[in-house]
């Protein structure tokens, strides 16, 4: 299940070709998941969807699980492997022991795997789930596609160095239910920590790419900000109810927000297909996390020059959809009022969305999600900086100002269009 810790940056939009090619697979899984005691291949199919394996192992326009997707890491490019049943270019000749070694222990036929594949999370999977996942993976139709996985420059291309990385960071402790917690919370912990491996994107990393101690506190990953998932009212899920979490993971929207960028792909390919029981278990787990206090900066005064200019820009450019009060439209257009994603220290996702736009989530529960157009062609860097600064310091929000230099940097990184009028 190759996936990099920076996986969220690799999914800035739903890849249309991939979405169409896996539609049948997801539909079959959705039909199978409600069986009260699903086992073997069908349960393995469900586990593959819960792990969102197709997202990293499918190239844009490619066949499911045939690999070829370039994972752009801070250390260079790793290309996701072919995990179809093809014996020459896939894993059709593997044994269960080899599969288990790769998925849970980070050891492939050619040596140690890079933590681009989150074996640090999958190590928590149970023996029974591994057996069922293998039973399903063996049924994936063969696709002949040779993939050169390791494209890293020297010295990162030396796999032997991973022996040191694993010794420093790889915790091989299996998942153990907490006897003081409910069955639902324990199930949610297993889903979040192992299968869905949420911490891979939502936990800040150290200089060597391993999770820091700031679990689920959010981090920026090459153009997107994976938001804070802790229980705090300002930047996290403190104001969300358990049902808000369930609704969001099922449909991509709720009364607070709508998904964008990489998270939309997670919802479309994975979480919308989970059973209601599993979605509620995930919600129970997150709501059981300890409450966290964060430092809330004072909002900029309304008389601030950026605030004055930003308010004017907001009324002209944004109010038609988000309304002049920033209330938005429930379950379609996100509210801007007291929005934790807007209060995030990093404005990366906001810059990405405002410059390039975003595709709204299209799920079974929300088939006509509303998208947002990009404004890179229309607004100068200072105009975008002003409107974001206004949004982040009004309507119940408080967050650091955005500068024109921040916008210029994001525009360059995204390759976003320059303003075509003066």
C-alpha cells in the first residue's frame, strides 16, 4: 500500500480518469460492506478501500492498482508500485509472507521500503485483516506495467540508510484495545491509526520525515494544509459534533465546511464507502481525544488597511456565494464564520483554493457538490492577500495576516496564471 507521508500534496484534485475506472470497484465494495460478517475477499476489498490503496497505486488515467503515480517528497520522487496480480511487473508471484513483510514491516524483495508507504501505520493491522486484504489483492486483475520506483537522488537512494531510520522511528507495537474505552472508540482508534492512517497527513513531521509529538495538530504539505483534528474550538474539531464528523466523511460536506483538494479524494475513494458503524466509530474516537487549548491571536482591527481593502474585495468577489455575513449555504458552500480551517496558522489551503479553485465533493450522499473558481487570473497578489487577511480576522475568526509575498510564493509553486488585466 505505498503511500508517502506527504500524500495529501499528491491529490490536489480528483483524477477524473481514475475516478471513472475505479467506480465499479467502489460500487461493489459499497454493496458488500453491509454484510454482518463479511470475511475473506469481500472483507479484504473493504479493507483496501478503508486504506485508500487505490489513491496512491493508480496513476492519472491509469488502471487501478497498476502504480506509476509519482510521489513528490522533500527528498525526491518515489513512484508507487504496481500491486496488481501481474507476475512480471506486479506482485502476482508474491507469497503472503512477502506481502505482509511489505505492508506491515516495510521490507520488500529489493530491501527496505521507504516510509512513502505507511507501514508505520499498517503495522497496527491485525493478522486476520492482513489475511483478508491479501485474499482480495490476489483477485486484482493483472496489468503489465513496469514501474521504476526509486528515483531519489544520492544519498537518499541508498535503501540501507532506512535501517537507521527504522531503528530511530519505527514503532512495531501492534494495536491494542484500551480496556477503559468503549468498543466504538477502540474500533475508531484502529481505523484512524491503522487503516485510514490519518496521522500521516495531519501530524507535523520532523526533519527526517517522521511524526512529531504534536499528533493530529495539522501541518502544511506542499500547497495544502492538513487541518488540526484535535478537540479545540479555534483550529480543530472542538465545535464539531460526532454527527458533523460522520456527515463530512460520508458526503464531503456538513454544516461547517466542504472538503477540498486531497481530502475530497479521500472521501470519494474511501470514507464515503465505510459502514455507518465505522463512521460513527471514527467520530467517537476523535471526540474522545483530550480537549486542547490553543493560543488565539487578537484579530486585526477593522480599521487596519488590509482589513479595509479586504472587506471591499470580499463584498465584490465573495459575497454572492458566501453571503455578505460569510454564512455560506449549509452542506454546500462553507461558512466562513468561526471556521477552524480559516483560523489555521498556515493559509496554504486558502491560497491554493483562491488561486486555483477547487472541485466540490461529488459523493453518493452529495452528488452535486459546489466547486469554487480560481481567481489567479483576476486578482493581483495584494488583492488576494487583503481578502484572505479580512476573512481570517472577521466573522469570528482570528489568524495571522497574509502578505502579497505569501501569495506570490504560492502562485509560483502552483504555476498559477498571472493576472491578465491591469
